[in-house]
C-alpha cells in the first residue's frame, strides 16, 4: 500500500518534537500528496501537552497551507479530547476524537491514563479505589461520549491498555474486559467515524501491536467499520514508522482496504 497521507500528526505547537515545517518536509520527502496536522486541542489543565490557543494554531496552519500549496496539501485538524473540546470545531478540516484522562468526580481533577505507569496506578488507586475494571468501564464510557461529538476519526480506541503489559492492571483477555471494549466500539461506530489503526505505542515498544487490539479490529471489520492508518507521529523522522505493521494487522483482521485523506476527502486504497 502506497502511503500518500496520514491525519494523526503533532508538532511543536503541542507536544511534538518537530516544527510544523519539519513535519511538512518529511511528508514531502516521503512522497505524500497530503498531510494532516492534528495538534492536541487547548487544555488549560495540561498546558505542556496542548496548543496554547486555537486562534494562534489555526492562523499558523492557514499560513503554512498557503506556503506549501505547490508541494503538498496541508489539512488542519485537531485531536479533540473529551475533556478539552474545541470552541470552534467548524473551523477545522477534521477532528480526531479520543480520551486521555479520567476525572475525579469529587474534585474535578483530571489525571492522565496514558502519561505513565505511575499515572495509571494513581488513577486506579485514587479515583476508583483500586478497582481497575471500574476505571476501564469509565474510560470506555468516555470514549463513547467522545464519539457522540461526531469526529471524523476515532483515535487510539483502546489507549487504556498502553501501560497494561502482561496484565499489570487488568486482564485484556477476560470476558468482562472484552465485552466492555466491544460494546463501546459498537457504540462509537454508530456515529459514523473512521477508526484509526494507531502504531504510535508499538513504535515506542510499549505494545507489540497497534491500537485497536486484534480482537477489536476483527469485530470492527465484522461490523463494517472503516479504517485509516496512523503513526501518531510526534517526530518528523518517524512520520511513516509502524504503518507497515498497521497495514499487516488490518489484513490479518480481514480488511482489504484502508482510507487515506486526499484533497479533503477519504479515498479507499487496497491493503
């Protein structure tokens, strides 16, 4: 599969390591026709992780879109966390909907579920009184709520497993976990979004396979869901890292094609 475009990418305007220009240069060098920039939406409770303001971000992306128009098409997106909704969603070319936090219902504090092993342990211990499955249930309820905002793409659907290697916190093979995840996937799919196969954690060695897990990919295919491939890139040299693995996992789940965002719309390509 020739990769011409990916949508889930970050730069130094949020928590990325490469400037927007470096990301665009990498895309041009890789032969892309299109690139989506999807910085983390403004989250005042987590300023190191998110853009500092939507207007500044949109203005910068508009200028870059014009400056690079003779080399490739830049699409301005936003990774919109459930707890950091955009104030101007209509101004983006697309939105990636997902969840990175759990909310303490007594204090309102938001704690990352994917920041570190220690963060996840703190979420389970403090917010859910040590009950990891209650945390999982809350996470997938939040994913469904994120999907109800009708993003174009569902991002890293089962991110809650990022630091759960060797069932450190909960058993991903248990009937209870699989039922919770599968029900949430079906509810998210009902909103019409495309699911990304996100290779970011696999590239970092945190997982052996991309998100979603193979059993979820198989269920997605059975339900007629559509997929797009993503490196969740934060560093320009890794723009296409893990996409071959993502494509292989898609084929193993029975998918014959994936979507790429070309000139403002999704176009199917054979895997």
